[in-house]
C-alpha cells in the first residue's frame, strides 16, 4: 500500500507540474504575448 500511495503522490506532483508548464507556456507562445 505504501508503494501505491507513493506512486499516487508522485503522479499528482508530476501532473500538477506538467499542467502548470502547459498552461503557462502556450499562453505566452501561441498568443505571442511577452
């Protein structure tokens, strides 16, 4: 169970980090805002 919890926590952290990057990068790149 501990391994499952660790995988879940790592997954949540990874998804949160990826979502943060994805939401920040295209907002500046696609729209061309500085």
